[in-house]
C-alpha cells in the first residue's frame, strides 16, 4: 500500500480548503486558518491515513496567510511542505479544470504536488520575519504620513488643520519608534547586519531599499540566494504575447508575487541610470538597440537584483573594478553616442 500521500491546501485569510489525494480519490474538508484550525487539520489527516504515513502538502504563497499552516506542519517529521509560485500552479491548472473555486484550487494543488513533486519550503528565520513585518509597517506609516500632509492642504479652517497636524506628529513619533525597533535587529543579529552593509554598498541602494530586500528575499534549499527564482517570485519576468502575424502585444512583466520589492527596485533603477555609470551604460545600450525605455528600465531592475544576490552569496561588497563591471564598460564603449 502506498505510504506517501499528497495534499493541496488553498489558503485564504480566514479558511483553509484542504484536499487529500488518497488512492486516486479526493477527500475534501474546510478548516479555519488559525492555530485551532491547523490542529484539527492534522487530526483529520491522521484519521484518514495509516500511522506514520508521509504526507506532502502543497500551497501557494499568499502574502503571509500561508505561514501559520506551513510553519506548523513543518514541525511534523512525517510532513513535507512546499510553498509554490502561484504562476506555476495557474499554468498547470489550465489543462485540468475549466472552473475556479476554492475546492477546485485545492484539488489542482494536490495533483500538482503529485505530478510535479515541488521542492520543500525553506522558511525565513524568526528574526527575519519579524524584521519584515516591521519593514512593512514602516512603509504603511510613511504612506499614511504622506496622505495626512496632502489632506492638510485641503483644509481652510484652523480647527481641522490642528487635528491633522496632531495626527501627523503622532505618526512621526510612531515612525521613530519603528526605526528604533528595526535598528535593534541590525545591532543584535550579525547576519542581518552583514547583509545590510553588503547591500548598502551597491550604488543607488539606500537604507530603505536594502531594508526591504533583506526582509523580503529568501534562500533556496541550498542556502543560496537564487536570482532566477527570485526574479520570478517578485514578478520581474517578461511575458511576451505573439502568435503568427495577427497576435502581438507589448512585452510586459508578469507582476506576480511581492510588489514591495518591485517598487523598491524601480526607484533604485531610476536613480542608478542617472548616477551609476555602469547601469547608465547598460540602460543606454538597450535603448540604442531599439528596446522601449520601460523595458530597458525593467532590465536594469533585474540586473540590480542579480547583483544583490551575487553580493550576498559571495559576501563581498560592491566593487566597481570587478571583472564583470570592466567587461560591461568595454562593451558599452562600442555604443555610438
């Protein structure tokens, strides 16, 4: 009898739609996305299978909603957990189902798990997840402060303006407290501090870009930062639509995955093509070849991510005289002004 089973979990904020694939039959049940719900999920799995059965769980990366169930299931030595890019599952589902709902999504994940055998989930460390939450909070606070400053300009009465000014001051105090909390992690965790200093050495990477990257990127199963996987995970892959002579659309990035890193890399790319000679030459070379400026800018974003991964893996700070940099400079000298 088969002692290995696959289980798909469609994760949402409040519930878990679970499908267990056993002997080519689907067993379906819904649980709350809570500590109690995950405990009930494990008991249900245990009752459905024989003792010591090995179960491979598969779920999509859904912001932070998948983390509770993923981390809890990882504690069981008989469980393997995979958290996959939603884009892979979407492509796989096109040949299996014509409808889309939570139950069918869980079924697709179970079949995907069985046929593709995705790699195990490598979670971030506890301190990195805490830093990520603080970093996201900082982004929200900064946006909220900007909104309140814009709102302040719309009031003509002193009473309303006074309240908004008080709100802005309160937000700024909270921002200062959050900055101190973030600073604590860099002062007390050597790995985070080292990575922060490495990323800060890259021209056009300021404190905010470095902080976002450290808190959002993750290592692969070999303990390395894989630039190809992260490019896909952050939605920086270019999608082309072309068929024959009648179907053609402009190439666009997929925009799957985490938008925070895309936004930060976009701002870093804008700075780098103005002030970083290496990236400016790379950008102009693409434009001179006929690439649209937006597409060339996306290429700069991807290159910055590749450089960041290489620096973090090698643990060497950015070096303008590195052989790869010199090679690019030599090639760009051939581009006509």
